[in-house]
């Protein structure tokens, strides 16, 4: 009777290799999914940033209307997109379109009380307009990306 060596160790090694390859494949697919989700999130964030910048530019354009008091500016404009309607407006995220431009004391803005300025071809700040600082808040609300607001200070007038 001839004795044969034990068999089956090749099958065990093949199963281990297949298991390791399966784990590597799953890890690669999960990493690709995370990367895709992050790219979509970054895209929405850039889109929101551009939208809130457009709202800021729209407010700045409204300031150029002759004789308009900046503290009366209010807007709520809907923009239709392929994935819904995006809204740019004045005010904070959790409020309706309100007058969000308000005058700020000149001394509270950086460098406003330093007294070092060139007044050539410039009307010195007076009680009405005249280079007064204003604080403004604009918001962009997107159906998919959420809402983002921008608060900024401008010096408006001659």
C-alpha cells in the first residue's frame, strides 16, 4: 500500500489570496466613494460661495442707484437652475428678506479714527453719506447645498 502525502493546502492558500484581493477591492471602492462624495461636497461649496458673491455684487450694484439711501436696500431674487430654484436675498439665513444694510459708527471700523488721510478731491464725511461705513448681510439659499450668508462692511459715498 502506497501512502500519499496529505492534499488540500493549495486550496486553502487560494482561498486566502482571494479573500485578501476581495478586501483590497472593497477598500478601493470605499475610498473612491468617499472621494466622489467629497468632490460633490466641494462643488456645492464652491457653487454656494459664487452665489453669495453674486448676492454681494447685486447689493453693490443697487448702491449705485442715484439718491437711494443704502439702509433701505432689500431684495429677494429667485434664480431658476436645473436642480431647483436658488434665492439670493438680504438678511440672515434664518430670516426673511429684510433691510440688512445699516450704518456703522466710523470709529468702530479699523483705521476710521486715525486721522491720517488725503482729502484731495474728496468730500469730508458728513452726516449724510459722505464715506460712511455700512454693514451689510446677504444670503444665498440653494435647495441642495443649503444656505450661506456673507456679512461685510463697506465704506460708501464720497
